[in-house]
C-alpha cells in the first residue's frame, strides 16, 4: 500500500492555483440569512461547521508563489495568514482489515492557533518543534494500538512523504480531539525544512478575511493567479 500512496503523491498533477472558498463560509452565508434563528443557535452552528471543516479560515490558496505571498501580506482586509504543508500519509489497517490512513501535515503557528485551534478540543501537550516529534488526533491511537498515550512516548511509523517511503520513530508531543472523522498527524516545521518542503510546491495559505463575501471578491481581483 505504501507503494500505491507513493505513486499517487509523486504523480499528482499541478493545476493553476485558485482561491477556494471553505465550507464553513458557505454555511455562515446560509444561516446568517435566516433572521428568525437565535444568536446562540447561529453561533453553535458556526462552531459545528468550523469543527467539521477543520478550520476557521475563510479561503485557501494552494501553491502560492513568493510574489503572491508578499502581495497578500500587504492587503489590509486579510486579518490572518496561515501556512500548511501536505506532508504525506501513514498506511495502516483497521480492526476489520480494511485499509486506513493517517494524513500527515505541518502547520505554522498562525495556522495552528488561529485557524485549526478553533476546530479541535481537549488538546494535551503542544505542537511539535523538533524534527522527531509528532502530534496526533485521538482517533489515531486505535489504529496504532495505543491504549494509554503519554507525552514523549515512542511512535514508530512507516509512511510516505515527498521523498518516498520512510520509517521513523517519532516522540509524541501531544494529542487532541478532532471532529473531521479523518485521523491526522502533525510534524514540525523543522521536519519539513530538513525534508525540503516549501509552501509553493507542497502547501497552501489559509486566509481569514475581515468581511465576507465582499473581501473574497476583492482578493480575486487583487491577486494575480498562476497557470500550472
């Protein structure tokens, strides 16, 4: 299965980068137009959508180049800019013998605190800093056969990243409860730096805007997109 994952990752086609409107924003549009709903109900619905979407960001731009990053940083109506990398995947089998995967990613401090932090609950420990540290969602433990997780425990993994099949023993820096239904693992920016990851080739920007949907229309005009 590692071979199939490796081929899938290495063979992915590049496409023109374009702003993606995130699911939480679409739901916000709908529920805020129903004036008969109570404020508490609306806020609860927003929180639910943030958790299901796995982010509180409004839009995302995959594979941004330096020119685009610099231009976005100049826009006064962009309130928060997070960076994330798609690192790879751990191939496993569940109790029923079916193929299961843990998606590996890396978030910078802004992405983790401002966008992802609002979508999770019950965080224990801290985000990885060292290259051999990893943070896991709680649903990973069942797949890995871990009954009692502890900070600093050894987590041996066979996985695929941009450089091919890998085997590495990580130290557990922490864990959290996720609502996306997809097991997730997070590695450090140090890991990504050593492995040769870049936002332009392997990641995307997640943006929070001051006023939706007006700012979404503005940024499409303010940022020149690339053809891949």
